[in-house]
């Protein structure tokens, strides 16, 4: 059992999946999107109405008043940054945090110091801290991440596998061997960011032709991660899946010029996220079998 806690609601219920949405997914949605508008409360009410159980974003007190969970996100570059941040997040009412850790140029000794502190603070504060698999961080390289797990088996992850699938071009070679290699990471996933891409683009609509090949690979990774959670989970534990389809201003969603000469997004990211919601429910059903 890891000293980094699982997310837990204090109940005696069987371990389960909760589906949140990253507020980045609803940020700067185009005017014709079906997504929520208005004040933070109006947006959260709309999010709850379609079946999401929480968000990753701000307003933890407001979320709690509406019966929604709320997870935070953060960046920690130095060990000294971890404890003060976590105490603030915990006091604000967040249930856990996913973290971009370091910039990716750290030595193994610097990585070890940062990871040790993250594990120690998570344990000491009884507060889930999950290191995200992300570009420009200490987890940008799957080989180095697996070696990090070997040195720090208590570490737990937020899986954003789009960064590896595209950035490491996972399909260039034996994909199943790659899955076997990253198994120590997959079994330590306790939060998942929902995004899919292909070998050249980090975020694509599900109807893009190449996704007929790529999407099953993501579903496979997500199902393996859910199985890893279920193998060691206790009563009241839950794992979060949060669609995180981000906007073109930060070079995620692709755009094209339509017949009217306007540059528009390829798809409605709000509706895409709802499709992800159905997909992860299927993965969880498979993982329980």
C-alpha cells in the first residue's frame, strides 16, 4: 500500500470511478458550442446537469455546495514549493492535486529530491498528490519515469497519455512491448486526463479518420490503469477521469478555415468530452470484469 493516499470519500462503498471535467475543457469555447455559459455557478450547474460528478479547476467551496467534487492542479519545480502549496490547497477544500513536476532537465538526484518530497507531503498531509505524465516535466520520458518508479515505488500518477503517445511516437515500433514496459506506471495511475491524439497530433476529434486506429490504444491504456487502481483500492476509494480537451490558443485543438472564411475549431470540445465520458464508463466496466 502506497503512503500516497487514494482519493477517498470516507464511505464504505466499493471502489469506483468518478467522472469530472477539466475547466480547461470549457474555456474559450466558440460561440456555437453547446457548452455552459455564464457565471461560475451557472457553469457548474450545467456541468452537474449532464452527469459530471466534479471538476478540476477553481471554486472548491462552490463545488461542495452544489454536490460536486473539486480537484486542483499545480506545478512544483523545487521540493520547498510542495508543502506550502499543499497546505493552502487542503485548507481551501480541494480533494487532491495533479502536478507538473520539474521541467525535464533535472538530474536524477534532483528528480529524486522532488519526488521524495511529494511523497512525504502527500503522506504527512494525507492529501493525494499525483504527478502528471506531461511534456516539459520529469515524466516526459517513459524510460526515465519507469526508472523513477523503481526508486520510488510509492509515487502515484495522473495519466495524460497523449503526451507519450504523440511525443514519444509510441506506435513507431512494438506498441504492446511499450505497454508492458510502462506497466509500473499504469498500475500507479489514480487520476486520468482524457485526451486522445494520433502519432503526430496531441489532440484530435474522435471522428478524425486516424482515430479509428489510435482511440483503441488509449482505451487499452485507460483500462489497464483502472485495473491497477482496482487491484489495490479500498472501500471509499475512487479514481477520477477528467476530459481535458484544450483550446487552440494554447495549440491543442486544431482549427480550419470554413466556407465563410472564418477560422474555427474542428469540433465542439464540450460534446467531444461527453463522448469521452461514455468511453471511460465502458473501460471501467471492462476493468471490473
